[in-house]
C-alpha cells in the first residue's frame, strides 16, 4: 500500500485489464539485450502482476489477454537469468506460452487460443519505462495514454485492500493516512462533535480533513448521488467483492472533474473484467465483545470473443457495540483523569426547587414512589446519571449489494458497455433517552399519596426518562443505485470519441422513535388519578403503561438525492514533440442534480409538525480541455533529463443556482534519471454550496442588545433583528493548491516517494457566530451588519422566513444582523506525504517492507477576514499531525504473513480546562494467509488480528461522555476475523 513512481503506470495497466485492449507503441531496445542476464527480484504473486513487474525490470512490452491470465498465480523469478529464462520461470505451471513480437517485446497466451497475439482489441500491454498505453484513462486526466503530470497518485490494488485485514471498503480506506475519520462515519456520529447530518450512519472519505464534501468520490470515474443532507457520498453502499482497485489523487482536481474535488479525488474502480467464479465469506468479532459480524459474496465473470459480463453479490451483517461492552464507554464520570460529565437530570430524580426555594434533595433508590416521605429524601446530595445511559456506540447494520457490468464490441471500432450497482442497507441503533426539569404540582396523585410538601407549591425535579420510556430508537433504511451506459468509437488518426449517460439515486428513510414529548407531560404530572398520573418519585418506572405511551413522539425523515450526467469526450494525438506526440482531450458535460428532504413529527396527542425543505434542483453545464506534452523522452539522450512531461487542463462550469467557475491546473514531471524524478503541480478548485445550505430553514428573532453587548448602542440599548439559517446568495468555496515531490525507484526493489502539499481554502461557508458576539466585536463582519436599516430593507429580511420569535423592541429595529450562512471563513492546510517500499527475495520467499505516512504541518481556520487564524491541528476531534502505517510481510509459495504497525501521534485536548495531553495510539495488526489451491482454483484462508494487543483508545476528556476521540481512534479493541475465498 502506498505511492510509487510506477503507481501511475501500474494504474494504466490495471485499467487495460478492465477495457481488454491496449498495445504499447514505443521503440524497444536492441534484441541482443535479451540474451544478457539480469538479477530478477519477482516474488510469487498473481500472474498479471508478475508480468507487469517483468516489463518494468526489463523495459520490454509484454502483451497478454485478460482472460488468459485471470485467476493464475506465478511462482516468481529470482536470481541471475536471461529474459527468456525469467519468463519461463514466471509462466511455470500456468499452461501459457510466450513468443517474441515484431517490436522485440513478448506476447503471452494460451497455446490453444484462437486469438492472434498482439490483437489490439483484446490484448493488454504491460509497457516499459517511458511508454503509455493508448487505451487507458487513469484518475486525474481525461486523456488516454497519459498520466496527470506532477500529481501523487496513490493506488490501492485488490491485494492491498485484502492485506489491510479489513472486511469492508470503508474500514480498509480508514487505514489510509491521508483519510481523516472525523467526518460522517458510523463510529463518529455518537462519539464526535464534528459528524454532521449522518442520518443513516453511512461512511465517507475525507482527504486532509477538509470535509467529506470537499473530497470527490467516484465509482468507475462517475459521480454517485449524495446522502445525508446532500453533503457526502456513502461508500458503505459499495460491495468490496466488486472492487478491483482504488486510485486516490490527493490533489485538487476541479480542472478535470469540476465541483467538490478540492482536497482530491477517490476513484473506486470495480472489477468488470473478471472471468470465472469466486466465493468469499468471513466471520468477525472482538475480544471484548460486541460488533460481531458475518459476510458473504459471490463474483462471476463470463467472457466471449466480442464481449464480457461480470456480476457480484455482497451480503454483510454486523451486530451493535453497546457502551456497556467497553469499560471506557460505560461511565461518563472520568475522574480522576478528567471531568465528570454525568448529569444531575437523573433517575431517581433530584428535587431542586420547592415552590420558589432552591433545594438539593435526592430521591432515594430502591423504592417505587408510593410510600416515600420527606424524611426519606437525601438532603445536600444529587443523584447522577450517565450521560449516554442505554446507548449503543455502533449500530446493527445489514446490507445487500449487487454489481453487474457488461461490455460488447459491436464492430472493431465501436464498443458499448453498461454498469449497475445497487445496495439496500438497514440500520438499527438505540440512543439515550431525553431528560428535563419537570414541574410537579400539588395535584399530582403520587405527590398526594406520599404527602410530600403539602401547601408549599410545585416541586421542580431534575429527571431522566430512560427507565420509564426506554431508549430512543433509530431505524433507517438506505437504498441506492447507480447505472451507466457508455460507448467508445475509434476515429481516424488514433482519436477516440466517448459518450456516456449515468444516473444515480440515493434514498434514505430514517425513523427516530420514542422521544420524550415535553409537550404532553404537564397533564400527566397534574393528574390526581393514579391511573392517569405520572410518577416522578420512583427508582425506575412505576407509571401506568398507557400514560407512558402518551409521552412519546416519533420523527420520520425522508431524503432523496439524484444525479444524472451526460458527457462526450474526444481525445487523441495532435502533433509530435521530441519526447512523443502531444495528446489532447476536449469534452462537454451536463449534470442535473436533485435533492429533497422532509421531516414529520408524529405526537401521541395527534399533533403533527412537518418540515419540507424546498426541493433542490440545479443544472451544471461544463466544458473542459486538457493537454499532455511529452517534451523530452529517454530516446532523446538529453543529459540530466531522462524525461520531461508537462500537463495542462482547464474546466468551466456554470451552475443554474450558484453561478460559474473556471479552474485551471498545470503539472510537470522531470525525471533526471530512470531512478529519480521531481514533480510538481498547481491548480485551482471549488466546491458549490449544498442544497441544504441554500434552501434549508431560516429563523428570525427580535432581540434587545444592552450597551455591553453593543458598544454602539443608542440610549443604552439597541433593537435588533437577527436572522439565521440558509442563504440563497451563497457563492462557491474556492481553493488554490500546489504540490511538490520526488520519486525514487532503484532496481534493487526499493522505492521512495515524498509529496509536499499546500491548500488555501477560501470563501468557506460558515455561520458568523452569535448575534451579541458579532455586535460586540464587529471587525470582519461589516458585510453582515446593517445599522439604521430602511423600512424596505427590514421588510426584505422579514420576508425571508417565518414570523419572528420574540417581541419587537421598544425602539424598533435599529440594526439587522444577518447571521445566515455566508462565504466568510478560510482554511489553510499544509503537510507532507511519504511512502516507501523495499522487497527482496530469500530462500524462504519474498520479504517486503512498506511505509505510508502523512505529516500535517498546518491546519488553521480563519473565521472572518482580518481575524486571527486559529489552529485546529492536534486538537480533540481534529486532524492529528502525524499518522502512518508500516508493514513487514513475508510471502512464500502458498503461505504468507504480515505484521503492521499503526501510529497516530499524541496531541492536545484544548477544550478542557486546563488543557491536557492525549496519548498516541499505537496498535499492531497481524495477517496470516494460506493458499490451498493450484493457482487457478482452490481455497485461500486468511486469519486477521487487528489491534493484536487489544489496546484501548487513549483517554480523551470528551464532553460527549465517551472517554476517547472517535475522530482519531477506534473503540473496538482487538478484532478477530477469519476469511475464506474459493476460486472455482
């Protein structure tokens, strides 16, 4: 896992398998070199990967059909030998043969295959250094046969994903150091203050911590419909069984893809060229209990002379993680390490007021509230309740997913393809019940029964309703699908025309049931009948069930997002440069987005409160162009310039609701030698406003500010009209980013890559803060404060929402504070990504060492222009400066083992007073595999231990009541899993 110099080329090769085409065009070295010997270091692995490594080490073009190598394993080639001897070793036991091609490369195929070796329509090419496959498009570019010069493209192969020992796509991607877990993920909904509007407990990717909506997530290069309030793509809908590889471009890419690609692009590429059958299954659990799960998947692939069909089904079921399953979750009293976040709104309750007199009287435990006397109450003491009593940290989840892909060659020039991915996911979670200060009048039947404080007025009791009503229940269902239809037409002069139609839809139905209804408690507290009164004096519940049934309400939420896209791209060569032909791409796209959300509160009293957001609809029209310029190639023989490549792209998007944006990008790669290259990129990106930010609810209030709250107050006070909420005038958020890095690749099997990145994210959409805080410190907020407004301006603001809260101030409206969402804040992020790998052969197999790390140097937010920047780096719920993952692996002929060290650096909890340290989180993972098959078919077994030593997350004084930081640590402890994979 990690970034390598040849990762982009490797991405091209893997893409060639997906399209089933591609021939390298570059010239080969002299034929006599084939008889020389070379020290090969190619370990046992899948045959297609072994052939690519052979092509890299020899500089030869190697042609093969995807069908010929599918499911085959190579024993590898180690030691000093000729090219032919190495190829013979790689193909031993596979039943395949090879022949030399006219360009002094090699073609590999089944000896009984009717396909002509080198047929461009059905053959994959493993190109040598400096070559590019003219049939492949990788993430970050629209040009076939090109790579996005200057970018750091991280590729995670299927083998890399399996090697993490994680069983779902979202869990595997959480091991990526550049991915911040503090956004919308199921584990952060309850445990983090940052996760927003994750109604159905989905999972996201958030590169650099800029927000999940600033990372563009694609499937096969195409957008998916968003979930939540339209602010993230739920990757948990994607079946891991169907994933071939993932390409992560950790660089701004709006010049290629448009809106949202600010921190980068994650392209999840599905396996549409599989042939045969593969069945997978797993069981998993934790040493401390909870979160047990099972999974099953089936992958099928069929190939014929002019096309192919791939289908996959995936099933997952995972049980809940109750807070009682973990000692560090069970209590919200963190003393002596931290604070006590337990609440005094408890069960049994606390009498805090008799009439108008404050008191502290704890209702005793162990009684039912029917024979309680004043003498039984405990003076000067308050009962405490756990902040999250009765809650689960992780929900139950069950999902069913399918994937189908078909491709058909209509004729030698035209290929048509279609894809479908669909998921149905159900979630069940229990959360803590609500609490309130309730007022018990003297008429209450249980107060009369206990003869408590007769004639002294109402009692105010701090009370928790959990034992009476049980937990709040979250029941949600997510249904999503995405379809794509595309065609590719070969044109004269090596140009290609591609056209596509895609449609994606995400629908969430969320039922939050059994909330305490404060509007209905007063009659039950006032009732003098034991059958209809609420009993607030018991330890636990002792109230008639019919009464309790009338004290709850439910909230039903429905949201739906749709994205339909049309596009056409032409790409091909223009004219020749010394390093090769200039290649270009030109295209147009139209994207239609729809989003709707509605909420209905259903009360036992029959009262229904409904909120329906104005349906969001936008049309985005785009044009784009891109150039790939190979200025110098190895064939030119220029000293200190082994290769020099430049890429440039630009895109203009015009949205029907937020206007137009034009974004450029340039990148350069300078290879000083075959072993060392420098690269860099610069570009601009943007992110359009969410529908929720444009069309959500608005609240208007009348307020009166004192002279202390408003230094400019006339006559000691100011009449204020404050407005908050959504804003239809929002602009796109803008970012400027640049990167610089180097790549080292030695023939000894050692690779090293480092990338410096700098992102300046401006015009970020935010709320300006509290009304009185803005008036007290108006610097930077001048654009949202309107003093001495005209009657017309006041009327315009009053028309933006429902009738105002509060009473019109005596002096009228003297100032308007527009606290709606506004393009006001900024974020600056800088850091360094590092990856390294080294592999070598021994008598017992291949040994490999890999490292992937991300060191964030700056993460500063500025609330308003002119305001002092505030660092959120190394803070609770924020990104941590250093995180990484290092693996030591051994791979024999059939057995393999790996030990991985995971590291998250120590940081500071600045929310607490005083601030305190949070320790680093260090864990080890272990994976053991054995292949019982004959390389083409058979059983593979994998045993995984994640967090081998069962480390609890480091303590954090978290005001959520969970004693850890869910954005930077896992509460699961040791996770044990057993995987079975049968190739048929």
